[in-house]
C-alpha cells in the first residue's frame, strides 16, 4: 500500500506543523530549524535499505561531502525520514476508523524531528549502542508528548494512548 496524492499532502502538512511546534519547544527560530537538513520520502521512493518492517518511520543519516570552488571541503550530515506507508495505512485500517491519518502523521513527524534536533545538538550519538538508543527512544517519546500537548484533540489523544512507549514509532539506521 502506498500513500495517495491527498495522503502525501496530509503528510507534508503534518511535517510543516510539527516543525513549527518542535521549533517552539526547543526555542529554535525558523532559520535554525531550516539548518536541520532532512527530507521526507514515502515508501514508493525509498531505497531497499530504507524500508523497515516494524516501524512507521525509519530515520537514515547520510554524510554529504561537496567540494566548493574555494578548494575547501564542505561536509555535513543529512537525514532522511522514510515513511513506511504500508505500516501507517495498515494501522489506520486496523484502527477501524478510530485512528485517523492526520494525527498519526503529526505524531510521527514530531517524533522524527525530535530525533533529528537531538542528534544535531549532540544530545546523543547517532551511532550509539542499541541500549543507549532504547533509552533515547523513551526520552524522545516523552518530548514528543510534551510538544503535542499544545494541540491535543480527541483524535490525537487516542494516538498518544494507542502508540505509547509499548509500541515502536520509528527506527534509527546508519
């Protein structure tokens, strides 16, 4: 299952909203938020290693190197949020109209953006041990919940209840 055009639009809007909310939470102005290099891809556009069973989203980090004309090497990390359309749509289908796409995508977007912000702030190493990443996942889940409290709705509350710490929202991959 792949997202339709309208579902992709909902995902895009969710990420825009989550970016503003995460920026406010971490007290980052819009320019600083734009410095976090990431893109969002849906299942139809993912490479094989970006597809991950068992998660709604999969975060990949790439090292980008570019030579500029001044003979200095420009290097940075770039993140890709790999949405697993099939898993997301399956959860909505199994939710029998209780789970709505928009609040689920807002939760996923906020969650993945918190990871990126924390990696970029060096709160945790992207290549940390599995044990450290599991502890980090708990922190990110708590921060995501705090961020979303400002726009809580019955549909979003249901998402927060259904997809608590017992469930994996995303996965981190090198």
